[in-house]
C-alpha cells in the first residue's frame, strides 16, 4: 500500500500544475502570439513567437512573398506545439509535463 502512495506522489511531482486543455486552447486560438508558451512559463520563447508574428505581419504589408514565408514558418512552430501539447509531451518552464486534464 505504501508503494502505491509513494508512486502516486512521484507522479504528482513530475506533472505541471498547468492544465493541458487550457494550453491546447490557447495554442489553437492565440498560438501565433505564443500565449500558450507564456502560460507554461516559457517567457523567452513566448515573446520570441510574438515578436516573430508581429515582424511577419509587418513584412507581409511591405513585401508579400517574404511575409508569407515568415508566416508559414510561424505556422510550423504553432502546429508543432499544438501536436506536442495534444500528445501530452509539452514541458513547462520547470521541466514538468502538462498532462493534467482537470476541468473545474
């Protein structure tokens, strides 16, 4: 009995307090701006995605082919993050997986 409780406590420590479904919805609707990464505590890459999207949109206004290439690159990053979050392998800033699916 004690081994089961110990194993359960180890599992709880290795999972993030962030909700996977919340991260998935943020990635789906606001993924281009890196909001899902900001939610997980990854501030550097979250702001970098936001900066990349803003620059891509500005480039799109100036030069359409280059702007589209930049937006397609950002789409690849967002699609990759969405797939990783969906399969429960996304890691927060503390190295813990976002696997909780609790809805309160």
